[in-house]
């Protein structure tokens, strides 16, 4: 029994050896095709890469503005005279994920269109429609954000090295420009907010001054401050208005139950009670036309001073934030092409062709053997007949 098993194992080894020899013989019979075929495919691939214009990749790396406390916010916390305006500025809306937002801005159609117009890419890419040019540009540009380092990397592919570097650097310039237009950062939002309020208050202040002067009081008399009570009343009224503005701003991103909102509402209620008390104390002898107009003038003047002070602080923070869009690596015209990689393309084409030819040779050999086998031949004929019927 043992001898019989050993004999069967020897026969199996002989059969396996014969099958491997058969495969080797089949491949050896086609050696010219298996050698010169891949070489020819590699040469063709190399020739094609020689025809394709080389592409150069320019890269720039930037560090976007980081979330931090601004100078104005710090100053507001130490200036008690500004009252509610300090809370309004310190609770300005922030960005949930600044890096992703800057990447989205860089990928926006607005920046793409400005890049297209600056470098006349419609004619460079030979596209008739702006949408096609924009798609071509987006395919040639890669903008990624590093999750660990917080850096934004901009890579631009172009057939001209100088233009690739110029486009990459232009993206940084357009990002700064768009940020100033959209008021993305906290300082920019405050600057835009106080700029609008300052313009409105300036108009009302001029109107109030004209109304007081129309009562027969000149500009010099206005500066004499004949009634201290009117000035106190105007200051309190300005603080109430500032508190109302703060609450209105906070309602856009906080609920009524939020602790910051509850504190703001309590401060507003306290200021309103204080204003009502001062108004009641001075109502006896201050109901003439002149005092009413003077109060309005002093109120607009105090409000204008508050807004002007905050506007200047916001502008200072905005100019400081503009410098925070820092260029870590400025794009330079690349000296070496990035693609096509001729050596890699040639090797891959040769290997792929060789593998395909080997597989096809073995399949062809197996097919011939199957057709010559008495058991498999009828099945193959039946299969071919069915295929012919289906094709007919």
C-alpha cells in the first residue's frame, strides 16, 4: 500500500513537470512575439510621450490667518466707557474651520474667472466657453489643506514654467483681494459693520447740528455745552443704542436662552432703566425745542465717537490680519517637467504588453488542446453553434 502511494506521487510529480514543460515549450515557440512585442509597445509609448508637450508643475505654500484675539477685542475689554459696544465686538461671529473656508474661496468661480482674465486662458486653452475654460483650469490646479500643519498648498500645471509659477502666485493675491471684499475674518466683519453704522450716524449728526443751528444757536455755542444734563442723557442714550445693536447682532447666531444673550439683555434693560430715570429727573425744565434738539445732537455726537473709535480699531486689526496670509514657499518657475514621465510610461507599457501576450498565448494553447480533446471537442462545437445562433 505504501509502495502504491509512493508510485502515485511520482506519477503526479511527472505530470506536473510535463505540464510546466508544456507551458514553457508553448512560450518558447512564441519567443519572438513575447520579446519583440513588449519592446515595440514600449517604443511606441516612448514615441507618443515625445509628441506630447511636457507639463511643468509650480507649487506655492501659504499659511492662512490663524484664529486669535484681536487688538480691538482686547482693548474693548479694558475700556469700560464703551460699555455695550465692547461686548458687541468681542462676540463677533467666528469661523468654524478657517482652513477649509480658505480652500473653498481659492476654488471659487470668482477667483477662477479673475485668473482666466488675467492670463487670457480662454485663448491659451483654446476654449470657446468660459465654463469649459474654468473646468480646464480646475483640472490643472490642485489646492489642498494640510490637516496637521494647517498649510494650504497650491499646485499649478502648465506647459510653460513661468506661467505656471505666475498663476500659482496669483491665486494668493486673489485670495487676499477676495477676503477684503467679503469681510471673512472677525476684524473685517467688525470693520464693515462699524463702517456702515459710522456713515449712518454721520448723516444724522449733520442733520442734528443743522436743526440746532436753525434754533438760533451757532456752532460755537454748541461747543460751550450749556446743559450738562443734556450731555449725560445723550451719552446714556448712545449706550442704549449700542446695546440694542449688540443684541440684534447676537440674535443672528445665538438663542434667547444662551448665557451671553441673557447677559446682554440684562445689560440692555439696566441701561434703559437708567436712561428713563435720567429723563424723568430732567423732564421738568427740559422740554423746550432747543434742549430737545441739543440732546439729539449730543446723542448723535457721542454715538459717532463710539463708532469712529471702533471703526479705527477694526481697521488696525484688518491691516494686521492682511499680513497674516503668509507665503511660506513662493512658486518659482520649475526647471524639470512633471509629466509625462517617459521612462515610467515606457516600462509600464512594455510590462503590460508582455503580460497580455503571455496570457493570450496560453489561452490560445489551451483552446487548441481543448478542441483536440475528444471529451471537450463536442462541447466546444455546441458552444460555437449557440453563439452563431445568437449572433444571427
